[in-house]
């Protein structure tokens, strides 16, 4: 399941350049300040959806660390992929290595239906006293209207004490269009936001477009 869900890194050189840039502009991840919350702000531009084929189908990956060997999260758009495929809607998944251990279905089950539609959302990981929470908030789309909220989340106990080992390259390399990439104009990480234990908020605004032409 994991191998079919996760995307092999396509553009290693391009991502490598961004890793260098991100490493230079995210000082909190490498210093003594404990990062306790990370947000990824995403934008998906659908060029021409196909209702008959439930196309396109998007899977986003986000890990609290620099690996997928432990706990990580998936967010699927325009389909559910676990425990079996269902067309339309969106779904949160909690993975432990190769095993999916928890899911939450979104409130909307219809498929993308609007040409030129733009979907925006925020993926947030929060660490609080041994609890790791992944949630999708502030979602907006023509097909679903507002989606994602404080209650659309999954939690797991964790031995992590901070999120400083998080790498944007995990999300950039493993997220993407699993089906009908030709029906997506762009999938873009528009900004990163992170909060340290002392309450200081940090932000980087530098759009990074994932290569979506998978067909």
C-alpha cells in the first residue's frame, strides 16, 4: 500500500536546490529553539477535471521527521485510498512505517467538477506534551466550499520532544498527483510557517511548484 501511495522523488537536482535554500532560511530548525508546530500552505490548480474517471487524484505526504520509517501522515484529495478506493472527497491517514493505523474521512464526498478550479489548504503538525497532531485547516475550493477545520485531525502519542528534524523535502518529494497529472496545472507549496516553544512565529514565503506532469 505504501509503495503504491508514495511517489518516488522525480527531480532530485531541482529539489536539492530547494533543500539548500530552505536550509539557509529556516534557522529555527537547526538551532536550540524547539519547534513545536509546522504548517505547509498548499495550492492546487486543476486544469480540467474528469468526473467519469475521478481525475485528478492527489496524495499529500507530511512527516514530523526526516524519514518515513516512523509516524507520518497522508492527505488524499478527490479520492479515498484506504481501506479501499472510493471516488471523490478527501481523507486523512495516519501511517506507522508501512502500516496505515488510522483514517478520517472529510465532510464532502463529491469530486472535482470545475475547470480551472483552485484548491487551497493548510497542513499542520503540532507537538504538545507527547501528543502529535496532524490536521488540515482553512481549506477552500469551488467543489467543496470551505473544508478542513480544527476537528479534522488525527492524533498519536509520540516520544518526540521537538520537530526540528522535519524536512520540507519529504513533503515535496513524496507528495504529488497519483493519477491524471495532465489534468493539473500546478501543485504549489506557497509558504512554510513554524512556531517555536517560546511562542515566536516564523514564516517563509517562496512558492515551490511540484512537477505534476506524471502521465
